[in-house]
């Protein structure tokens, strides 16, 4: 993915948010081409999407770890901005929860991929054990209790282990892992800009206090904004 393409997709999404949800926000303020932090974020997310688009060139575990480290810094940077709204507890808590998703989307899916991989390892070794048992019984039945018979058994098991590891485990891990990685970075990107939009709106409109009703309405508007951005980023 090229930076200009990602910028245009985000720009269209933010424009829809401006037109339909938060008219107070200005698209150029959210996506300022001269803003150093916005440009850094776009560069990083383009890098992550390019990891996904060039899977044969990258190690999935490396991509997850690198992305988590980067986005932890993004989260800390956004959290530092909360000092301006610390007195408004409800707005502060909402913005904090949105910020957490910047890196938690990646860490959560990384853990899920690892769990799925471990379950697949367990399944593959269970299958291998059953095959060992079955082949051992067969060799007894056909009286292959010889060195030659043992060699045949070892050759069959070696082939099966290689087949399971290379044709099943790695394929499943990469297929699920890369799909999860793409899904996670897309959501992380959306929450990053949702964080910026919330802070931008709080600067344009005096939001010292929230009633329970107005807080629910605002949360609903934030979810709508997130859905719009998710729909606009095509990867």
C-alpha cells in the first residue's frame, strides 16, 4: 500500500464523519499533511500493511513484535494528551479506552494466533501418536518385528511428521496469523484516528460535564465514526 492511497481513504472517511456525525471537526485538522506525528503514523501503518502484502519477505512473529513495540509508543503519546481533559472524568475514561485499542488490537490477536498455533501443535502430535500406535500394531500383525521393519516404521513416521509440520502447521499458522495481523492493524489505525477525533471535538466544544444520556449519545457517535473508518480502509 502507498501512503497517498491510505491518506485518501482516511480523508474520505473523516469527511463522512464531518458531514454526518461531528460537524465541528475539520478534516484538515485531523489529517494535516504537515503534521509530523500524523505523517509518522501514516508511514508506520503503511509499513505494516506492506508487511501483510509481502508475506513471503517477512517473518510473521517479527512483524507482530515490531508492530506492538511501535504502537505502544503511539498509545503513550496519545495518553500524554489526556492531561488537557483530566478534569472531565467521563471524557477522560472514554478517550483512555479508545487509546488502549491502539496497541491492544495487536497484542490480543497475537495471543489468539499463538493459542491457535499451540492447539494445532497439540492436535498434530495427538495424530502422530495415534499413527505410531496404529503402525506399531500393523507391524506386529504382519510380523515386521525386524530391523527392516523398524526402518520402515521410522521412515513412515518421519515422512508424516514432516508432512504435518510443513503442509499443515505452517500453512494454518501463516494463513490465520497474517489474516489476524491485517485485521488487527486496520482496527488499530482506526482507533488511533478515533482518538484524535475525540480530542479534536473536545477542543471545539465545551465538554466539561456529561449527563448519562449525553454520554451514551456521544459513545454511539464515536462507534459510528469508527465504523465509517473501518469501512473506508480497503485492504
